[in-house]
C-alpha cells in the first residue's frame, strides 16, 4: 500500500508545475521543453523517484524538498509561482512529512532556511508581492516552531530572525504585513527563550568562535557602496537560455559571518537593482551559507534596491528593449542583501553547485560529493544564537542610536518583555552580563523620554527584571528606585501627569512583591554604603498621600495604596507566624498523611501519562513558541530518562550580619553605625585626617590606626571623594597606608594597562610629580609581586 504522504507531495508537484507551464506559455508563446528547463526537469526527476517507492521515509527529505526550494531560490519565477512553492513547503512542515529522527533532516532544514530567507521572484504588483512575503513569514514561523526546527544551526536561526526584522521595520510595507512579522517574531522569541534552560554555557574559547560568526552590525551602506549599486548593469536572463539544473549564479565577496543588523534604519533594508543578486550555498548542507553573506554590505538601501516589490520594473538602461524590461523587472527577495559581481569566471565556477555531479539511485538515495571538511557536522542551535538575539534586542532599545526609530525601540522592548516572561535569564551568566550593563543603561535612559508608550514599556521591562533577578542587580535597583522618586517629586510643567502616575504604579507593583519591602530595608537601609531607600520612599509616599490642595487625585490614592501594602504584608506575616505555631502543634497528626497523599497523587499522574500516550502522533501546526518549547523539553527528558536535578542555591550571609536573618536589635545597631559612617565620610571629604579621627573616637576604626582597616574602608566606601583619597594615601607620612591600600587590589593575571586602569579608578591622581611617582612605584612593585609579568 502506497503511503498517502507520497500523494500529497505529488499533488503539490502538479500544482507548481502547472503554474510554471502556464506562466511560461503566456510569456514566450512557445512549447516549453521540460528537458531544457532546469526547474521542470528537477520536478520530473522527483516524479520518477516517487513512483518507485511506497513510503516517503525511504528517501531523504532533501530529495523531495530540493525542486520546491529551487523554485523559491529562482529569480525568474513570478510571485504567484514562488508563493505556491512556499505553500507546498509549509504544508510539508505542517503535515510532518519530514521525520525529525532522519539522519538527513538537519541538512534539509538548513537548505530550507537558506532558500526561504534568500527567496527571489519577479515583482508584479505591490499587493501580490506582499502576499508572497506573508507566505515567507508563515514558512519561517512553521519551520522554527515545528520539531524539525530543532535541527537548525545558530547561523540559520539568526538569518530567520533577521528576515522577520527586516520586514517588520520596512515602513513602506503595509501595516498588516509588518504586524504579521511582529507576531511571528513574538512566537520565535518565545520559543527560543523558553528553551533557554535546556542549553548549557559553552567554554569561553568555544563561545568566542561562535560569536565571530554570529556578530551583527549596525548602520547602513556607505556612499561609495550606493554609487556602485547605481552603476551596476543587469545580468542576462537565465530562464531563456539553457542552464544546467545545479548551476548557481556567482556569489559575492564573501566573509565569515552571518550578519544580523544591529540597528536597521527605515531607509536601509531594500535595494533597487534590476535583478537581485542571488546567494546560494555552495554545498547542499548549507554550511557554506555563513561564508557567502557579506558583512560590509549586508544592509541594502531601500532607495537603491527594489527588493521588496516596491519599485518593481525599473529599467537600468534607456536602450534596453521592452522585452528585456519585462524579463528583468526587479525580482523581489525577502531578505535583501547587497552583493558585488564576481570579478572572474573562475569565481563563477567555484560557486557552482555540486548537485550536477550527484547520482540518485531508483530508491531516491542521493550520492553527494563531500564539499566540507571531515568531521564538520551540523550542530543544532543553542545558546550562541539566543545570546546574539538578546544582544540585538538590547541594542534596539538604545535611545541615543540615531538608527533606532520609535517603532524599533518599542519593538525591542516588546520582545524583551516576551523574553523575560519566558525564561530565567539570571541562570545564564553571559545574558546576565548584558542585563547589568547595556539593558539597564538603556532602560534608565528611556525613563527620561516623554513618549508615554516607550516610558510604559520600559517600566514593564524594569519590573520583570527586578522581580526575577534583583539579587543580581543591587546597584541597578537602587538607581531605578531613585529615578522613580525623582520623576514623582520633580516640578516640571513639561512632564505629563501620566508619567508620575505610572511611576507610582510601578512602585506599588514592586511593593506588592512578597518580602520586597523587607529586602529593601535590609539590603539598602541596613547597608553601610547604600541609600536609605525604604526610609526615603516611605517619607515621599506619606507626603504624597495627603492632598494639600484639598482635591483628591490618582497620585494620592496610589501613594496611600503603597503605604497600605506595607501594613497588609505585616499583617499577613503575623498571621503566618500564628499559623506556623498551630502547625507545630499538629505536626504529629500530619506525619501519617504523606504516604496516603503520595498514593493519591500517583493515580492522576498515571492517568495523565496514559492519556498523553493515547493522543494521536499526527502532525498539527504549532500554536505558540511556549507550547513548542515544552514539547521539545518533554522529548529531551524522555531521552535522558526523565531525570532532572535542580541545584539549590544556598543563601550567603552578608558580613555585616551575625546570621542570615538578623534580629531587630542588630539592625538598629547597624543603622546607628551607618549614620556615624556617613558623618565621618562627610568630614573626610572636607579634611581626611579629621574624618579618620572622628571614626576612631566612635570606635569604628582602631585607635592605634590599623592601615589595613583604613585601606579597606577607603576602597569599599563609594561616598568618599576620590580626590581626597588620592591626596591622603599619597602623603609622605602615610607610606605604610599606601602599601596597604595598593595591597587591596588583585592584579593576578592582568596586563599592565588593565591593572593600571583598575588602580586609577579608585582615586584621582594628584598633579605633583613626586606624588605621582610614589603612587606608581607602589603600584609597580605590587603588580610585579602579583606575578602578572608574562615571560
């Protein structure tokens, strides 16, 4: 009995072939010989292969995908034909005709991603071209969200995301298409970040090599590049002459790296060449894709290239005939890329496909010459592409980047919200580093803009950050709360009332997080060198809750709600303490329950697994990235035997506390000590000796002065004036203190310039030459002793 999947593929072949024949007959009015046309010839070969098998799984996915992908890649087919081929590929993915466990699946997915992200077709009219772009989005979404999408490499995932971003940011496309690209990106980001816990951090050396390939760049084309594109002459049409089935057009000056635009400006994602340049992998595996894309000219200028069907049909020379204009009307590609012509025929022959030397036996097995290095395998995507995507999203939120429009910034904030809602970012150190530096800096800058939509989106991202990873963002949280307090108290007539209202709502939302207020008091008010956030915020809310003018506004109610939140949490804590005492009394009764509860819980879980097992294994289109990630996670757990060990982090006790949860008396002592330290710091900033003497009188510093203790205090107190620190440690009378101060630095493994930079960040260098000499001599001696000099 013949597999029905074979009939599905044959039906799609007939649909695409029929469209090609009709189009060719209308254009040339001559009989089209299938043997001479490369596209029809590949379909006829596939028909023969399908007629000789009974199961579609007997052949590699590449065998029945290749003819459809060649149609998608071809720059001679019209939009409707390319759309039919895209619909066929989408159907193959949705119907699960591609077996994820087949050894050739990874190669087929790479080829599919390459073909769809570099689709070419002849532009007809604006509406029809947008239909094709919509189908490209559908195929890319289905490809990434189906189980076979897990075989894609990091480079392919980056290209897929780049395709969607370019459509999303192209303002000359219809709003419906741009919003469709936006929704597609949301699903893709949701899938990738939901899968984040399944990936592991790579060693630094391995991570560096991947980042070189996936690095994305910002900006548009240079003026010289634009001038070159205007002077280009069109290539002769390929479809009219005989071309071998596997011949590929010349590729451009290639560099290693799939480029992902850092900040695509609205005027830098298209092109106006008459026939779009083609990028095709030199091998069937798609590995050469990363070396066939340009890095310097990967962004095409919309004013110069009509690659999205916006300026279709523009001739390059007035002497060309109408016939040539028809054939060479601008082909439309979904991912426009600027590529230069090859300079020699040798380059053309080097880029020729190896498929013209392939042999396919009657069973559909293709024998392909190996064109990649031995041992080079297709590695499924993982953390590198997620890291690069996260970095790109953060770069979109930079308000000081002239390339970032308001639409781009809002889109970046929206996708960052999806990412933070989907994955625990804090568990990945490389992503956490991006959050601490670039992301928080851009978010705090966006809190000063007057665009309410960007302001509200920034507040939402900030809440997600500090709700999940505030233990890693102590300094950033302090800056955030201070910024909100500044917005609430500022008397600026230009600032909208809604901004103050939303800032108060953000504070109320933070205070409703369980134990947040307690953490705020312990980690900031009871920290010697942090601001009294809880105290200052409570005073501000108390002052704001009372309507001075006699009229009640929303800000007054929000301030009161924030204060009541603290009282409510105190009440809940007291009730919990009473319930815990009752629980202790009933502990003996509860001891006999766990076994019966476990037995009762086993039955539903077994029923659940049996119902899951009874579900049909047939294919269904993916509904969301989150569901697809859960499906992949279940498969991974089954392969690993279902064993999942969760590492429990042990809380660290701050040095200022005697235990993890200090007593109220201990907190009051810390608060009093903090007040004395602030007073001593203020006196030190006026006269260093006076400040040290005050701290000795209050027993905060040892009375015979301990240079090591004073050096530590100078290093860890951020309120000290760096100019005063430099003058104090460089004094001739404090030579021993200078040695102790330099000894607080760890120069192990640092170069001379790195160590010197770290050293000079701690104080301001005085202007006198003898003083500078003393400071640098102490530094060089300690650096030498640290063993940092490399042979």
